[in-house]
């Protein structure tokens, strides 16, 4: 059975947080390996990330994994966060470079510039306490000079101590499998889990894909444009298309599927049920 996991982002209101935990409980019925919670640019959601982690664990009884972005943090700040997570019994973390908050210019004299430096620091501070996930970009990180330089960054993160990777979402499985081939040719054999984005809203998906460098293939754009504001047709098309993509991934033995839920349970659960990954009991 292919393992699954889910990503949330922290909500801004108490009412939103309560609604999120209802979604978490619904997703928990699929027996995921863990829930992850994102971390805002420059640590802007630090407290809300922590609160969402603990609330999700309390609501579901399942393991949780915080995102940890280092850009804009000092080593002492990161050390304090790591110690807090250790004290809470959290033993899995995804280590990222992160982005600057909107409106901020270039940071000077930063203590962390790359995710590989954060991963190395986590290992120095906590030894093997954390299972460290890292990010991977089958279609190349939008700020990378080339695929080769992006692969070099991937290798540096592995050498720093990362255990496994979760990819940016994609809709082109060839890109994922080609990326795996390139990684394995470098002698790297850590699990690379595909990130899955359910499709529920065309405009939001197109805007986010353009920003993060995830390709939205022309045929998908054209079909979604044709539906425009017909949300029911968009959801049906998205469910069918993403389910077929996941079927191909599962058939080729991917280690797991990580769903970017956008804090909604129904789209991810529909795909999981289509794949036959939803437990009978």
C-alpha cells in the first residue's frame, strides 16, 4: 500500500483554525503517515505553524511535521525552535531555505543562505533526532541557473544529512521520472516523494503555478479555461486527471504521495479513494 501524507497552511483566524481541524479529522480516516504544516516567509507564521501542528496532532493522534525555513533567522533562533520541537516529541521536519517576506529587500549578513546549511545545522544540533525532509524540483527551481545547478543543490542537501525529499507539485510525470533518473545517476538513492496538487480553482492554480515554476501544461490550461467559473466541472476534471496521474506514479512504485490540500479534505480524499488507497475499515 502506497503511503500518503497531507500538507496544511496555518489559518489567520480562530474560526479558520477550528474548521481546519475538522478537515484534519476527515483526512485522518485515510490513515496518513503524517501531516505537515507550512512556515511563512521570514518566519511570519512561526507561532501559528506551531499552534496548527499541535492542534492537528491533538485532533488526529497522528504524527506531524513542521516546515522550517531558515532565511531571515539566526542560528540561535533556529536552535530555539529545534529545541522546542524536540521537547514536544516531534521527530520529523522539512528543511527549506524559504523566501523573504513581501516588500523586504535583500538581506545582508544572513547566517543561513541555503537549505543545505540549515540541514547541516540541524544535524550538528540534534544528531539523528529528526528525520529531515527536503524539497525537490522535477521541473527545476524557478531561481536555479540550470537543471545541473539545481541537481548540485539537491546533492548538497543530501550530503548535509537529508533523509528524503518531497517534490514541488507537477502535472507531467515524465519530468518526475527524468528527475529520478538524473538523481540516481549521481549515486543518490533517497526516497523522492511526489507532491500532488488537487485541482479545484483554475485562476488560483494558474497564478500559483506561474509563481513557483510548476508547469501547467497547455492542454490542462485550455480545458480549465473552457470551464472558466464552472466549479463543478473543474473539480470533476481535476479529480479525474490527477487520479490518472497518481495511478501512473503508484504503478511505477513511488515511495508515497504527499497531497497539498490547501486546507480542504474532499479533493484529496476523492483521489485517494479513486486509487484504492482508502482503507476499508
